[in-house]
C-alpha cells in the first residue's frame, strides 16, 4: 500500500515538475549519449591516469592536446559525482517533512493519513529517487575514471558506498526539520554535517579518532572500487545512523507543533530576541561608526540611491560569512597543526610526492597518499576548493537575483518608479560583486596558505600563482556569463532559470569537454567564450597576460552590450507577474 | 445621473489579456475621473487582478491600451509610477525585513521621502510592530504594512486590489475613512473587491466584471437600488400563507423549521416588509446585506457582456 501511494505521489510530483523533468531528462540523456560517442576508450584513460599530476597540470603530456584542461574537466566531474550525493541528500531530506508552510503542510496533516505514514511514504520515495537522479552524473564522472582499470562491479561499489553517505545526510536534514518545524533548520543541519564531514576528512591523516568517526573518510568509494572491496564497516555505521535518525525523527514528529504559530507569545519572545540581538550588535557599533556610516554618507551625498543593489547584496552577507569561515577553516588547520617553517622541508618533499603521483591517485576521494598533512592540505586546497565555490556561485547568484520573487514581494518592486532595466541592472551588479568578493576570498586564502608555508613558498609560488590567476580569470568570465544569463532568464518566469543554468553548464563545461576529447568536434569550442579568451592558456600554454586581458575585456564588453540590449528591449515587453 | 468631474485620470481602451488560450479580461473599456473612487466588482476569477496588473504594467495587454494621467502605462515610465500608489491583492512581503526596514527600502526605491509614512503608521496603530520582522506579523498586520506602502508617498492615483482583505471590521472602517479622505483631497482611487457592502460604502461608481467581461458600470446610487434586501427571522408563528402579502416583491424564499430567509426587491418599503414579519411574532429579526453572489444571481446570471448604454 505504501508503495502504491509513493508511486502515485512520485507521479504527481513528476507531473507538477514535468517541464523540469523533461529538460533534465533530455540534458542527462544528451550528456550520457555524447560522452558515449566521444568516449576515447579505456586505453586512453589507462594511459592518462598513469601520468604524474604535475605533468598534467603544466600540460606537457605527449600525444594529448590540452591535457591540463581535460584533467580539470575530469576532476570537476569526479568531484561533481561525489558531491552530488550529499547535496541531493540535503535537498530531498528537506522534502520528507515539508515543514515549510508554503508546502501546504496544514492541508497535508489534516488528511486521514497519519503523519507517520506520510513520513514513511516520502522516505521511500526519496530512497527510490536519489539513485535515479545521481546515476547519470556518476556514469559520466566515475564511470570514465574506472574505465581504465575497473569494471561493472567496481562501478557498483563506487556507486553504492557514497549512497549510504547520502542517506545519512538525508536523514540528518530530515531530523533537522523535525526538531524545529522549519525547513531552514534541516538545510542548516544537513549542510553543517556535510561541511564538518568534509573538513574532518582533511584531518584524517593525523588524528585516528577523527578517522574513526568521520563517515566521509570511510567512504573511500573509488579506492574500494579499484581494489574490488566493499567497506562493510562503513555500510553498517551508516545503517545504524540512518535507523537511529529515523527513530528520533518519528519521536519528534509526534512531539512538536506541526505549524509554527505566530501567536502574541511568540511575538513577545521575538521581541526579546531582537533586544538581545541589538545588544550584541551594539558591541559592533564601531563598524557602523567607522565604516558603514561614512560610506553611506558619501554615497548619499553623491546621490547614490540603488536599494535593489544594496539590499540584495546585503542579503548574501550570511553566505559571505559562511564562505569565509569555510575557506579560512582550511587555512586554520594548516596554521594550527604545523605553524612556521619547521615542517616545510617535509612539505616540499610531500608536494613532490603528490605531484609525481599518477593522476588516478589524485582522483581518489579520501584516498591515503603517503603525504603528510600539509602537502595533502595544499593539494586539497588547490584541487577541491571549487567544491565550495560552485554551490556558492549558484546559490549566491540565485539568492540575490531572485530575492524579491522568492519572498513574494516582486509585485511591489515592479510597481516602484524605476525602469525594469534599472532594477535588473542593480540586482545583476550586486550578484557580480558578490561573486567577485568570493573570488577575492579564494585568492587571499590560496596566497595566505603560501605565506604560512614560509620561506619555501617561493618554490611553489609559480605553480600556485598561475593556478590562482587561472581560476580568477576563468571565474570572472564564467561568473559574468552565468549571472547575466540567470538575471535575464529569471525575470519573466522563474522556470527559465533552469534553462539558463543548463545553458551555462552546456557552454561552460560540456561543450569544451567534448570538443577537447574529440578532435573532430573541436569546432564546438568556437561556441564557448573560452575560445575567445583563453585564460587557461596562461597556465597551460605559456600565453601571456597581455594577450588574454584584452580578450577578456572584449568578451566582457560583448556580453555586457548584449545584456543591456536585452534588458532594455526584450524584458520590458514581457509579463512578469 | 450625477455629473462627473471633467478630467479623465484613468482611461482603459479595448483592454484584452489572454494567458495562452485562457481569457483574463476581454475588450475592457473604462474611464475613471479625477477625484473619484471607482470600484471594480466581481467574483473570484472575473479578471479584476488581471486588469490591475495590466494597469501596473507587470502584465502586458494582448490588445488595447491603458492611460493614467494621460500617459501610456505600457511605456513603463517611472515618472508615471511616481504618481501611483499600489496595494497588490496577493500581498506578500519579505519576512526577513523588519517593518521599518521594509518601509525604508520602499522609500529608497521610490527615491524621495514618504511624506505620509508616520501618519499612516499612526492611523493603523503599527508603531509597536515597526521593529518586528514581517514574518512574525499576523495576516492583518501584514495587510496594514501593505496599506502603508500604498499610501505613504501620498500618490495622486491609488490602485488597490482588495485592500481590506484580512482586516477586521474596525480596521476596515479605518481604511474606508482613509479612502474617503483621499477622495476629498482630489486623489483618484481604483479598487477591486468582491465585497458588495464595501463597494457600496465608499465607491462613487462601480464596474461589474464577470468571466473576463465588463457587465456594466453603475453609479453607486443606481447599484444600491438594484441590490435586493434580505430579511431573516426566527418566527414563533410561521404562517406561510401570510407571505403571499409580499406578492411579486418576494424574489426568493427559504424556510427551515421556524427560520425564514426572504430576498426582497430593494425599492419596497422596509416598514411594510418588516410589518408582515412582525405579524408572525418573530423571536429575532435580522436585516443583513446581500452578498455579491446573491446580487449576481439575481441580476446578472448568464450575462457575460451587456450593452454599456
């Protein structure tokens, strides 16, 4: 009976999101099919993965064009495949108990079904749904990794082990929803669990205790796949945690209000909380006194009046903070565990080990290279900080640009005495500023990590400097491109946002990838911005900055003009209500 | 017929809006004079909100044009919107702002000081809520914030989509008073509603819409004549034969045990009608206003478009 209801609910859900489902299905099918067509064969990967990391990074691999870029694409995919599990876990976890009032829980819980049954149906639904959603991404990412030496059974191991981690994240999120009657708490708890797990993973080399309790470390999915072994201990731990969380969630399900009431009592409590908040803020009044007030005063004197920019940017202050905390955390670990120059000789030798390791070793998620912590950390920072960057890029942009629509007051915004073009521009610039501040944080963290490494920093500076600059330039182009698309698409209908994001993915990631993998399709690269401003070339092919910067300026100018033309001519002729 | 002021403030010509093949509003012609309160009356789904959103330029007409103060709204002219105050129907406000922060935001968006902000806040007794997050407010208090947003810049034209939704009767009276004062100050007000009584209280003229068509435009005095009266009574001696005394004045009659509900033509004297019921020894007698549905059923059932003459 539960299965019957679940299938029906799944069907209804699918019908409700049929445009999304259709588009997603088409894109995933195209990705898998195209990858199948351009697939260079297991021999290629077999050879490729044996190449030392450093050679791939500097692009000096014989018989392979642009191997550095290929390396990064594959890395991105393998990361994507692993990262998608917890992200999907958080997303679906918050759907098991739709505490959010907008989801109509008041109606749902007024039906004859018990909350327990409702919970179990949804749980079953997401358990079915998660593997279906992540399988295509995994086929492309991990599938290509394993094609050099693995087989179907290896893929199954690599596919299933992280699934258990996803279910733990799923239940942590759902548990978060249950204890607070709020979807937000679920997201926060699930996200925190994931970030803490990932950070603990960085410490695994040094602290046995952390290694024992950290589920992320225990996954070692690809490593196990390559060895053809199952991590039974990991599976048992996950099962235990999932069951425990299910029991606790059910326990809270029957012991808290299903609806957050806005009673007078609560308003009083909130007022008290506000009072407490004001007291805390008073301690930071110097920031207002010395920074905010003078800036506001100057801006007001110059006639600055861009609330859509200012307020939307401020709305992401929390995201800025989280991003800085997460990236700083990486640095702090280095500083705390190995301060000063003492271990630098070891670091350099460890870096050699990392760089001279075959690429396949670099792909192992949570692998155990012989490097000590610092070398391993540097490698992680360099290679994996995009894990944090990607979600922040999308979430931040989306939050800023869709702010008033998501909160529902967009009808008021559009009734203000401002042109649509101006409102869109202000929001877009806010999103760009947000992205560029995040990129600046990346830059600072990466360079600061070299400073921490002390006198030996010079040895690695050239490599890291080029990497950082590449990231920054790619980031500027990519983010400009992304934000403008998202901004344009989201104004008339939020649905278009999906098309915009998929377009960005296709143009920025997928087309370059297949055009590099298959020489016959190399003309496709002309369709992407990277052909016209080859910033990766600085890193990979000794192209000078003098050549790239004008290209970047021209590229930026072209898409800015396009954006202005569309916002002034097309957007004003669209329904936006 | 009351003589209307000369200047046309809002002019709608042949407004048609289709959502794909679904009709929102069709061929709407309407003029609202300066200093007038115009009610836009109709049941749910009649096309009121579509019309208002077209007036605010968030929806673009499939056909037709709208002018406010002589300027085409489809141009998206910000200087025109400076003169307009707007209260949306499905009012949603950002829950993360405090009331004060949101009003500051709106003031900044409008780019000039809101001259009536504090006055309207005082009228609606919102002072104690200014520092609260909007998300913590009750539905009625949120509606008050919406009203403050609409009125605080003292606009010449006010466009309101069911402005009293969610307010208790006392606060509704405050809104009515504010509307009537604004009218005295020469403002032009356009409000949609599905509450017949509300429209009768404040509007000068009423446009009645149903199923995407304007059925008629009436002076409020004429409308009041058309609206039937209802008499409800619990009778100790329910003698149905006496009801024949109503003759053809009686439009509809319902009875349940000793409770009767009569729908009677408006033009008849209240005294005569009540007199008949008093003869039947009523325990209680009430005289509620007719609902929009009763009004529609009685006069406009089956009509979609009528001759405006």
